[in-house]
C-alpha cells in the first residue's frame, strides 16, 4: 500500500490547494520531486518527498519524479538509482519519470525565442567579471559591454556555442532583465554555460547546459505541474521562475515554499556529506551515522518511522530547528510495536549455577512481543552456564543496586531466581566468573513462597548461543549545531569521536541464526538493533538503531 501523510488540521499548502480546486484554478493536482543526481538523498529530502507525494494523493492528484540533471560534472547514474530506491523504500510511487535532459532541445528552442525577443544575450565576460559587475544589495550592477548586441548577433553566437566553437567559460547566455533590480537573482541571470563534458544520459550531444533557474520552471511547465513545492531558500528565486514562464507564454506552473528541515547534531549539505565520505570520516554514503536515507535504512530505521516523523513536525513557512530526539522517538514508537524481543549479551561474563545439574538442559518459553500477541513465543535453552552483562554484577554494590551482587538475589528473565555465592577474578583483577545457586521452585521467575526480588536481568545460554559483532552507533556530531564553529575551525572539529563502538564478542540467542539484513529486534534492556548488510551465517553483525530511551540529554 502506498504511503501517505494526512493531518487533522490544514497546513498552508493544503489551504492553497483546496482554494485552487474550489475556485477552478486547477481541475487536478500535479506535484513533482526534482532531485539533483549529484549525491544521496538525506532526511531533509525525505520531508520534501513525503510532502509532495502525500499532498497529491490527498487531493486525488499525481506526483512526477524529475531529475534535475543539468550539471554533468557532478552527476552519476549511481545517484539516480539510489534516489529511486530511497523513494520506493519510503513507500511512494511516482506517476511519471522525467529528466531535465529530456527537455534540452525544447529549452534550447525557448532560449532562442528569448534571444529573438531581445530578452537574452551572449556575454563574453568571465564569471569573475560578472560577479564584480552585479553590484550589491545597496548598489545597482553595471551593464555588460555586450548587453546591447543585436538579436541576430546573439542568435549566431548562441548557435555557435551549441556547435562547440567556443571553449569552456568563454561565453555564456544571460537573460536581459534589470541590472538595478532589488532582487540580485534578477540582474541578468545566467541561462546557459559552455561545458565540454559528457552527460550521463545525453553523452556528448550537448556542450552547453542550462542553469537550474532557467530549466526548473520550464520543466515544471512542460509537465503541467500545478504546485511546484520548494524549500524556503528558493523564495528569492520565484520572481525569476515567474519571469521566464511569463515571457515564454507557457503553462503557468507556480512555486510555493516551505521551511526546510534543520535537524540538531546533523549536517545536510551535500558538499559536506561528500567531504565526510571522501575523507574517510565515515565508511560511505550509507554509513549508519549519516543522515542519508540509505544510512538511516542501514542503521535500522523504518520507512514508517521517518514518515511519521515528517508528519509530526508539520509544514512551516519559517525555518525552524528540530531536535533529532524527535526522530529517534518516532523510531522507538514504531519498533516497540513491530520488533520481536530477543536476548543478547554485549559484554559477557560467565554465570555458573553451582547447584544446577551440569548435564541438564531445559527449555524456557519467551514472549516475542508483548505489544503483539500474534507474534507468539519462542524457546530458549537453559543450562548451568550462562552469559550475563558485566555491569549486571557488582563486587561492592551500593544500597540501591538491585542487580546481582554477593549474597544478593535476582530474577533471570523467563527462568529462575539466582543468588550470588562467590566470584572469580583474573590476574588483572577483572571478574571472569560469577557463581550462583538457584531456587528450583522459582521457574518462570515466580517464587511459590511469595518471595520478592527487585532486579531482573537478561542472559544467554553459554552452551547454546551465537557469536556476534555489534556496532553501537551514536550521533555523528557532538555539537547540537555542528556547522556553527569558531573562527579557524570547521564542522569537522565537531565530530563525535565516540560515534561508533564495535563489540566483537557479543553473545546472542540461537533464535537469530537465520536472520536477514535489515531484520529488526529489541535486545531486551539494551535497545533496538538491525541486522547489517555485512552479516553472514558465519558472523552475525547487528547495528544499534537507537537506545530504549533517550540517554543523550544525560550526556
């Protein structure tokens, strides 16, 4: 079933759409998601995806996927494929698939049309000269010395640009608007530049490529997009978007802006994410610490949790700052309902039950998911030798320590009451074995004499368990606003050095022997974990998706 996001109260975009339908401005709704194939999608894109697809579905419309592939120097088929995979994983299906490169010929024809109307000209200035002559917000720009070329001369030069006569950077095509305009984007913006670079779809057919501000609105118009939904930084681009459509006299698509997602402890600049990958600070785009959709997927996030998060933060007209804890909360809410419980020990020490028959092996029944009775139960083996967490035993326990300590009794989950009678240490003073006795009458964790214990700990049968590697991921940055740095420093100085801890000797119950990548579980008392792509039948690998509760505030 295709995903959707619906809110009880209307956001401002829904109000606009409902008014357009009511007044007959549009008979149906068409939106689009227009990513650049120059990197992997991140959580900010997820918000835009959810918004575009869900708005169209709510009002009986459709959504196109259109790749803005106008810069061949940075684009790759790898990114195209990853973007399509991420959108499908989030639960959405596009009606039509397009590329800005599909429209190169039509965009070129329209550019010639603007030249013929005297609304575009070929400029020989360098980019540095153009920037210098644009002026400032307070001062108007200077006209290019080539601004008054005749339409005939401009048309000839533009055709020669297409034919490959000129070198990269030697000429550009600019719109002829107003060099004194208060909006800097309206000061004769660049429409085309020369790039003798092979395109991932059109090959070497073109050596001139349209700029985003020129291609975007016209692509929307060609697809008859009714509501072109962008993030707030494109607000200042809207007059130019409208200008091109008006002067070309084509279908009037209209742009609307909403606040982009700003998430704490996160950077979402593609350039900075690429830097993290290229300089080896992460293992790749799908590193579970990355804010990319594929990174969240590998870490153990569900598509439902991300969609619910996007719904919960709503749609705003002003930029806001969202605590990443809300995203983690959304994941816990979702996994609490769907993830089966299992027992795993990450830092194992042996627990030997001295009065339990060492030849005996019992079977204990454990509940798979207390939130979902239909998940049933599973069987656990129990012997005289178990593994428990190292921090579930303390040699000198304080008064309110309710786990295992000398002469202290605890409940073993689904099994018996045990009482510590002694322990062993190695030559370095580390505890290696805890010796206990058990109460045979307390099977299932209940004592027939009504005796109460305050602590319950988990365990794994040491004689019948699996070894596993467990990767404990934390936030990639230690600073809430990692891009806000002191002079002389960069966002890299805010990297969290404790963002990954690898445990190589974890012990897990044998019910996990047939797991598959991305299977998700709650390790009781420890957190939510997902099977990593690196996992094999010889070596299980689990990623911690999140802890059972938000412990970051305490840090």
